[in-house]
C-alpha cells in the first residue's frame, strides 16, 4: 500500500494493483498541458491528469511514489522522461510562457524543439552543479570531499550532481542551525 496526499488534502491509500502502467504520453507539442498536470497544489493545476486512481486525477509529480517500487522496475523506463518533464515545468514557471519561449529560440527565431530544450536545460544544470562543486571546494578547502555509505562501506562522491546535492543540503542545514 502507498499513501498519496493530494493537493486538496485527500489521502489516498493505493494498492499496487490499482496503479496503472505508466502511460505512453508525450508533451513535446504541448508544454502548457504538461504544466497543468504537473502538480495539484499550485494555481497551474487544471484538475485533470492522464492517470486517475479511485476517481482522482493524479498529478505527474507523484509518479515516483507510484512507480519507483514494484511494477517490474517500470520506474527505470519512466524516470528519465519524468525528470525531463520536471525540468521543463520548473523552467516554464520561472516567468511567463513568453519569457520561456524567448529563452528557447533557434538562431532563425523559431522555437526550439522539445529535445533541444531538454539538452540546453541539462547543460545549464551541469554548469550549475560544477559551480556548486567549485563553491564547496573554496569553502571547505583542499581537503574537500563528501562521502556516502553503500553496502556498509564509505565511498567518496565523484559525480558533480551528487556533490552539489549534498552541498545544498549542508547549506540548508547550516542556515537552520544559524536560525535556531
């Protein structure tokens, strides 16, 4: 059983057999529709979704809770697409739709295709991760390294995305300590 707390406060207890297979859907030609289905707790929510459980439309942001465990590892096949959608929605919401499209135009003035937008967003994210790694190195000095535990052993983090995530967690943790 999984419990989903929907944006309207409804708690859904969902059995595995109630979870449909991840739908084969594309938003390459309809980013506004993706934006309207992404979450159910903002003004963007349109009240509809491609997945309905127990009569409730399920926002796309909840998909990891539905598919990460069970369902014959279906999350592995869906995760990359879901992550791309998350990144598109996050950027789409930073301003107006017009600002979004102004940022994603080809040299000839035509709007970029979905795949090109995803590629550019990935590059921006990589650059942001590298910048955070450098910031962490400057802050922590030459002995800088973060570790994680796996299989009872400690390993040094090497992926910039993992280091950036850990550094952000530390920044939040440290800012809470200062406030307390």
